[in-house]
């Protein structure tokens, strides 16, 4: 039989998690169990994607990602997950199939799918050129990666988050060397300021930083007020407020009233910057899209 698509794998994967009765499941074990259930041949198990990974493992991983974004399962540690109460409730309804349409009833999944107004797979039509389709799928992959990054960050220690912020800012061109940045951040503890970092390698100005590794609570205007007040005491003109959660509307509006320029980076922005600057991610595959070189054919080969 053909290798099942990732949506087809969602229901059996969730059932595997349910069978553990609240205990965690290793993804590698789930892949092995599902390959057995579907009677995949050794050749099908080893079938590779152009990127080099195995097709079946990739599809199970995507099924896990989508179930997790809908809140039906949750990550416990690297490579492991378990069913949630919501996942159990969905299975109690004895669904014949779980797919993106079913998952879209949950707000978290809709936000995940709609974060960048990405087209869903079923929305792709023949009117799209191959290049347009590649761009659409690229955005889907990037959104899934950003969401997974943010989940990982929220499970890390505050100390790890602090080091992550350092690496990201240095990679973006702030703080001079990594050593200089490490000495400057996380030491002041001064009324809403977690650290100070040089704006550039020459140290022409300082940028003050507040970093909040929050999972559920949003950053409100009182938090921004405190940060702005601390900047004022330092006679600082620039500040960066970074959080793994989000900013309330009042917080977003409040930054406009201060003399100091305050940049707000929420969890989504943080994940995007990490992808753009190669922090916590690595290149899985690269595809070159080539076109005709007109100059080659117009020139003289001799």
C-alpha cells in the first residue's frame, strides 16, 4: 500500500498516545509501531525525501506537530510526547478521521495556521505556478519550525534563555563580542532592567534589555512602564523588551509615549529572528532553482 499521508496518520498516532494512559510516548517507537500497523515494506520504510530524511518518519513527525499545535498532545521532553485531556475528549467522540479540518475547531491550531496568513494545503489550486507553490509550502514549514522553537524556549531554564538572548543579539550585530555581551547582560537587576549591551562593536551607545521567559501571561503596560522608568533613570535612549509570550494592546500602545525608543520583541518575533539569524536551527536541505542564462546563449562560446 502507498505510504499514508500525514493527516491519515493523525488518528492512529493519537490512539498510540491514548494507549499509554498518560505516560509519554517516544516518537521513534510510534514510528515503528505505525509502520508495522500499515504493513510497510522495508523499502517503503527506507524511502527517502530529496532532503535525505525518510518519507514515512517525516510524515509521522508532521502529524505529531499538528496534533501538538491543536493541543491534543503535548511534548514532554525531546522526542517524546503524551496525550492531553483534550486529546482524550476528541477520541471519546470516536472520530473516523482526524485531519486539519477537524483540528481547525481549536483556536490554538487556527492561530498556528493563520499566523502569517499561510494558505492551507487544501487551498492550493492549479492557478498557482510551481514557484508560488514552493513559496507557500516554505512558509508552512517555517511557521511550524517557529512554533516548535518557541515551545522549546519556554521549556528551557531562565539561564538558558538569557544566553539565548545574548547569542541572538550578538548575531544581529549588537554587543561586540560574545564575551563582552555575556559580561554585560543579566547583571544589573536594576528596576526592570536585566542587562545592558553595546549598540555596536564600537560601543557608541548602550541598549538596555528586559527579558521575560513567560509561558502564559502576556506583558502588559505596567511592565513597559516599569522598564521605561528604569531607562529614564539611566538617561538611556534605547531599550529592548523581549518576551516568549505576547504583548497586550495597551503595552503595544504605551511605547509611543516615552522619550526613549523601546523595541518590543514577542515570542513570534523571537522565533523568526532565531530562524533568520541561524540561532538554534540548522539547514536540513537546500534546493537550487535555476533558470536559463540568456547571456550564455547570446554570447560566443569560442
